[in-house]
């Protein structure tokens, strides 16, 4: 990060030596720079209240002047509140012997208190299904490690409720309690959304089942706080293939479907959310190339592009803000494989710079108000140091990935014109990723209130192979 409005750097590409010229004109504003990197999340809600977890929440709350938000699964899952891989619980809902609800907000309050005391706000996910409400409750808990099939996690928490009325009342009581505890003004500043990736087995029901679940939850939120901000559907895969069909049906229902909770037409929606993931592979050695990891940033960009194509089919909705509720280099934070070997070093932050700025540019091309690109990574207590899982810290030690968020946090005010002679065209990256020439990209901002110009430059290639280094700027 530098503060000069004009500069040039010399850089050697991986193909041939050449000079790269980067120019910044701080007088040419492109409008406010969206602070999309201020969103984080994880599967395990209880990690935030552990020693290292609460320290990391504090770090996230200090990344910059823009507000940080945190999204997590399992806020309504039944259990004793102990964290482990891909699992967490709050025991918010149980029933007595006669089937009457028992609400207990102690664990959720502790989690949200931890956020708020450290300048982080909830991106509150309404899920998963309490055991007492599940239509298929057993088995319910699971034990996951990185050697097991991912499908072992989809147990009783992933099913629709046996009573949508009880489900709605649970959501209503939770939001009502939140307003009583934190105040309407505070809760109005949060994001609320229903479930996670309902188009894959995170929800073991039909899309119609999900639309009913969603309608009852949204109505309950609005009854408790009519001005609460709620969106969705947090689908996997953006708008690609069957994911696009799911997103299209969801948006169509919010526009002119019969609301299952109210009987009226349509469902209120404040923002649209979906997930975008890269697709790394591990390439075996050949006569010409050593074995190595190859990232794929285009997969995530294509997820977003296809989602925007679907959103643009609905003129009454395309003004809504969009949050990419998980935007990561791969699809499983708690999994380990040679294809995930990027996580401990500098590939992760350089990929994130490439991906997040390209997401900004792609959204701008579509006229989409992109508010967030959420990183699904946090920390796991009690693991070996640098064990290869997708985390921001390892037993309290910051990983390199945190530095890219610190850099983004320093970029405030307006985005200003910045060009690099070696920056690839957006459409080339969307179509082909960065697998030919390296990409030397630039993002710049100017903040009149502080008088500072900030410039971020990245040098990225999908292949994790030795590349010629960029000399010091000249």
C-alpha cells in the first residue's frame, strides 16, 4: 500500500521480462469504493466464544472503519454448545414432555455479545432445525474429520420442520428477544437470512418445502421487527445450471408467488445472496511441468455472472443489493487435500485480491449493487499448527490471508482510476481464469477526509509454480 497518486513499477512476467506500468489518477473518481471484504463466517458458532476465537473476532472488528459482519451456521441447532469441525449448537429450542416449546437464548446471546463487544455485527443465519422440530431427527449429531465423506454431516438438523407454526414462533421469539436485549436500532443494522445452501443436502426437502420454510421465517422476523433487513436464498453455485433454476424459482416466488405464511402475493426481500466458489485441482508431474496446485478463479466469477443473469430477469428485484454469502477458493473449509495446499501461504491472499476486485468489476458491469464478498474462514481450536484447513489464524497465529483484509480495510473513500499495463481483461479472466499470462492488477482509492490515496497491486497466476518476482518499484 502506498500513498502516491502516480507511480510506475518494473515487473518480470513468468513468460518474458518486461516493464509493467501502473498509473493512478486520484482526481478521477469512480464513485464510493464498496467495502465488500468486511464479511466473514464459519460453520462452528461456538468457536467465537473460545479464547482464540474471541481474539480473532476482535481482529476482524479492527480491520478498518467499515463495519464487519459475521455469518455462521448452527445458531438454532440442538446440542451442548461445544464446537468441533463443521458442528456447533445453542440448544435454543427444546420441548417439554407435552410438546410445549422451551426457549433458551443463553448460548446465542453469548455468541452475539462476543461479536458486538468487539465491533462485529451478526449476519444472522436462521437455522438449522432443532431436533425437537425435525421431521427426521435421528441421527442428529455427527462427528466429522477431514478424512470422511462430506455427506456424513447431513443428519436430522437438515430436514424441514414437523410444524411450520412452531418454526415460525421460534424465529419470532428469537428476533423479539434480540430486540429486547439489544434494541431495535441495533438489530436493524444486522443482516438476517434463512438457512444455508438449500439447493444441496444442507436442506433435505424440496424447493417448495424451502419456500414454505422461508415464508414463515420472513413473516416471523417482520412481525417481531418490521424494519429488519432480511434476504436470501444463500444457494450453492450462484446461477449455474440447476442452481440457476433454484434461484429463478425463489425470486419468482418472492415476486408473485402465494406466501405460505400470510396468504398474500409475494415475500419481502431486502437483498439477494448466493455463493461462489473457485475450483482448485492438483496437477501431477509431467515431463514439462512439476506437480503443483492450480487455482481457478473463473469458477467463482462464473457463479456470480450466472446469478446476475438470473437476477436481471426480474426488473422489480434487480435494484436490490447482493451479497455473495460465501466467496472462497474452494468448497470446504474443514476438508484437506493436495488441491487445498494454498491455504498456509501467499496464494490464498493473492487469489483473494484477484477474486474480490474482479467481483467488484463484474458486478459494476451488470449494474449490480454488490455489498459483500464473504470469506468462509475463521479458526479451529485444538488443531495442529498450519494443518491445512481454511482458517485465518492457526492457534492464535495470524496467517498471511489476514493481511489482504488489512489492506482492503485501509482503502476508504472513493475508488479512483487505476490502470496496469499487465492487467488482464475482465472477460478473459471470467472465461479462462489466469492460466496463461500472469495478472498484475491494481485497485486504488482516495479519501478526501484523510487526504490519503491507497493503491493495492497484486501479481497473480493460477499455477502455484515459481514465478519471476516483481522488483522494487521505480
